[in-house]
């Protein structure tokens, strides 16, 4: 009852205090948008790999602005480059003997889906370059629908096992093996030595355009910078603003004399803390949904996992931030002291949360900060489609931190009333 | 049983002795005034009575319950000297919140809020944010917040400061009506003429009680016409005896 009274009061106050509401919701959105433009703007270069591409094709692709094309000896090399993040897509026009019997020569395109808008641009570019090779623009549409089934049937037997295994992109990265679309394995099997590919590509393109098949690969190295920092920065910004708003609200309670009035009532100390957590927690749910959806759909940050988990982690992290904010504002003597906690306690968390490559020792030091766990869980979900099984430790640790901060706060409130 | 009883209270805050051997009692159904100049220790004394502060030595009781205790707090309505209100809530929302903290049940809350608003003449302004209230309006709302749960003990720290004379009279009438229904009321004030309205007075100076009794008794004993003169007389007396107990 009293816990609910606090929560209701906080919601009502917030509904009258548009500025604080904006600080919790609009400010994070603006900041993330700013970060997005800063990082996206840094590098427009699209790197593409090619295997067995004819000179004509290479020239066509390189004539595009902001595109660099690297040629590789085999598909395995190109795949390695993709896995390492050197290219966002590659095209393989090195074809097998079987392909010669097809009506159209084949081109195989592999795109790193994690590369976001660059990947889309690369795919579009490669497709159009491959399809217009030799000028037979009318043919592909007629041929393409049937091509997939032909591929699968035709290539599988001839594929050579040793070759297949090292041209399998998924074998390089155990983590991502499950995020690959199923059904690709057949296509992957067609990774072939370049024996007669040159002949084919030289003989055929003048009469027919390529029959293009495209695969998507969910890598982790090919992020845009924004993908790299997005989930961690999002965690930090939510943490920061919830900390600030909850901490300030609790400080104001003391400064305005209302805390004294509150403790003159038969309220228990834990009810005050729980009420604040419930009230700000409710606001935080709304905040999390808005911020997460905005960053994922509008800013298009990498998102391979489930939105539900992202919201769960954001919420847990926000509860942690608000219980820490309240604790520190109980400990602080003034607004100024509260402000001092920001560089001392909040900023360092950003440095240790995985934004920078840190040495082993610093990484261990980072384990004392809640944000480290929140960012870690967020990365697991958004990059690797992690589930509760992958991040339960982070969930437990975040809950543990929240419980610890709240309990310490209940104790520290004894400063104001012993019972 | 006394509504409020302070026994031999002493307290030091930040190395300064604020109260020394303070005794004070308020009978149920009466209005007791705690009179003293600013800095005398009135606020400190009433905070101890309502359990917000704890004395270094001595005891505080509310209706026989030793303070601080949650049971005791249930029986007290406290109005602080500075308006403890949420500026970003409306008048009504402030009252609802404090009513809920005091444990007023949902079914009676709306009625209690209406009655309290009426007593302090804020019914028409209840929907406004308190940040838009004048000083006097805030004071009245704070008073309403203390009385909402209809407690048997009221502790009001300078409740009528900044309230215009006509409304002040209404509030005193209201307080007397509440007292006559059995409530024990402790009011602090530094305004001498307001002191005349109390059933009993406790005079305080420099953290010590320098006199007590009904206004009439006090004046008669000292042979003075006004409480102000009584206060000055007693102050000189205690100064001469170097802080000895004033009777
Ligand atoms: N927390 C505190 N720390 C130190 N001194 C205090 C504190 N609270 C009050 N005082 C001092 O105690 C004295 C009495 O204060 P107070 O009880 O507010 O008096 P009154 O209400 O009669 O004006 C004042 O001199 C005040 O400065
Ligand atoms: Mg005072």
C-alpha cells in the first residue's frame, strides 16, 4: 500500500515534470542519434572481395564511388576476409565444370548481414554488376526461378570434401554457426577449385548474364562503428540518465523537507526504497521500450537477437542504476557531492564496459561495475542472438547489485530515522 | 494518559547543546503552546516528540508509547516548520500521498481529503500544482496534510506563519474544535498574542523550559499584563540564576 503510494506519487510527479521526463527519454534518443551520425560518417568505403572475376567485371565495380575491390584466389580466402571483417561481401564467379552445362553461368554472392547498410549497398552493386555482365538483361528473370533447385541437385555430388570443409564460413566461427540461415549448406558445398572457371567466365558472359545466388552470413567483425559501440553506449546512456534522475529525485526529497515529513509517518525504510524502485521502474519500462525500438529500427543498430531480452536487460540495468543513484544521494550531503559521484563512479564504468580493448587486468577490474555485465549481456543478445542460457550470470549479477544497493540504502536511511 | 510527554530531554547536534533537561506534557483534548524566540529549540523539541529525532538522554512518549516507534507515529499528525510539499503535485495529490502513507484506507481517503481541504479553505485550489500556490496556501495545505488521518495527537510547528488574520482565526477555531473532540495538540509559536489562545503554555529559551502554565496563571504568577512581559521577566530570572531550573 505505502510502496504503491510512493510509486503513484513518482508517476504523478513525472507527468507534471516534462523536463525530467525529457531528460529520461528524449536526451538518450538525441545522444544515440548523435553518436550514430558521428560513427556512420567516419567511413563510407565499401570493401568487396571477388574470386575469379573477369577484368571487365572488376572495372565495372571499381568505377563506383567509395568501393574497393580485392581479388582472392579461392572462395575460402574470400570467406576468411569476410569473417575477419576485411570485406563486407564477396562474389565468386569461379565456376565448376557442371556449370558449363547450365543455361547461364553462375555467380555466387556472400554478404555479411552484420554490416548493415554497407552490406545492402554491396549486394545491390554486385548483383547489378553480375546481372548486366554481357548485357543479356532480359534473360535472368526467366532463368532465375528454377536455378536454385538446379544448383542443389547439380552441385552436391561433385563437390570435393576437403575443399568444402575449409570453404565453409561457419566452421571458422563456432559462435555464429547457428545464426546462419539453414539450407545454405548445399550452396556452400559448391565452393570449388578454380580449375575451369576462367574458361567459363570468359566464354559465357558475352551471351548470357550470370545466374546469381546470394547468401547471407552473420559475422561479427564487419560491424559499422555504430554497431560496435551502439549496444554498449545504449546501456551506458540509459544507466547514466536513470542514475541521474532517480538520484536527484531522492536528493530533492531530502532538501525540500518532504523526507522528514515522510519519516514522521509510520512508513518503513524499505517501503521508501521499494516505492522509488517501483515508480521509477515503471517509467524505466516505457523509457526502455522507446529507446530500444528507436535504436534498433530507426538507427538500425545490429540486432540479431530478441527484443524481449534486450528490454529485460535494459530494465534490470535501469533498476540497478536507480538503486545506485538513490544510495549515493542518501550518502551525498549536497547536489554538488552527488555531481561528484558522476566522474568518480559513473564515467569509469563506461571505460570498462567493453568499449575499448583492455588488458586482462583491467578487464578483471571492470567486473566490479554493474554496467560491465549489462553491456556484456546486451552484446550477447544483439550480436549473437544470446538467450537466457548465455546471459543468466549477467542477469543474476545485475539483480544482485540492485539488491545490494537497495539494502545498503535501507541501512543508510537510518541516518534519518533509526526505526 | 498524556497525549505527549517529554521527560528530561537533552540533545546535542553538531557539538552544540540544543536542549537541556526539557520536560513537557500535553493533555488529550487540549491545545498546548510551545512559546519561544527563534533558535530556542522548539523545532528540535517537537521533532523529538514525533520521533524524527532522538534525544541523547531522556524519553519521549506519545499516548504512552515510547518514541520513536511506528505505532506512535500512526497516532501523530506532524506539520513541519518548512512546508514539506511536492511542488510538482497538485494540492489534492499531495494530500492523497500523505494520507496513504498514514494508512488512510482507500474507501475513506477521498472524503478525508475533501474535509481537510475544506478546513483550510483550499477546496477551490485543490487541482492546482502546489508550485503555483502562495506561501499562505502552502502553509494551509501542509496543515491539512497533518490532519488528514484524524490523529489523536497533532504536532504543529509554527502553523499559522504567513496566513492572513481572518483565515488564522478560522484555523484556530478549527483546531479548538478538533481538540474538544479529544485530540491533544502541541503548537509551537514565537508570536506572543497567539500564545494567549492556548489552553496551556510552555515557555522556552536557549534550549530550556523557563516557565509553564495556562496564560492566565502565568500572568498572575508574574504579576504582568501580557505573556510578552511574562516571558521577559522569566528570561531575566533564568539569566540571573545562570540557567537554573525555572519553576
Ligand atoms: N542539525 C543541527 N545541527 C546543529 N545545530 C542545529 C541543528 N538543528 C538546529 N540547530 C540549532 O539549534 C538551535 C535550535 O533550533 P530550533 O530547534 O530550530 O529552534 P526554533 O525552532 O525554536 O527556532 C538553533 O540555534 C539551531 O541553529
Ligand atoms: Mg523552529
